[in-house]
């Protein structure tokens, strides 16, 4: 199983109406998730965020999009994989606030 850290909680993650861009983004560490939550997402609307650990089978993880943004490894779940992702994902909220990476 591949572990990923995200900043969303709860399944299923919705699929937006056709014509809308929709993907779910994750990082590979809680510290990187905290970086995005504190420096990018929270400043947008000042709403609290929950960082979660997500595990998916390697067979699904290998089909997700891996890229680097802001110096952090980021993983995207594209729209066409959301249903499969929702069915396979095991989600655990983190009950601590990791220090964000710089």
C-alpha cells in the first residue's frame, strides 16, 4: 500500500459537473501537507483544515499523477479515478499538527 497525506477528510470525494476541473491533491508527508495547508489553503478562506493519512493499493497508486510543486512531491487523483479511489482508500485523520516544511 502507498501512503499519502492529504488535507481533506471524508469520502466520497465528489466529482464536479462536466466542464469543471476536478482533481484531489495529496503530498507524501504530513509535513508537506501542513506546508500547503498553512501557507496556501488556509490563507484563502481562513477555514481550519484536517490533515489525513490515506492509503491506497500500489496498483492504484501507480496510476495517479506524480509531480513536484513548490519543491514538494505532489500526487493528483484525476477525475476518472475518483470512484475507484473512493472505493479503495483507507483514511485516517491525523490528531496532531506537524510542523510544515519550508
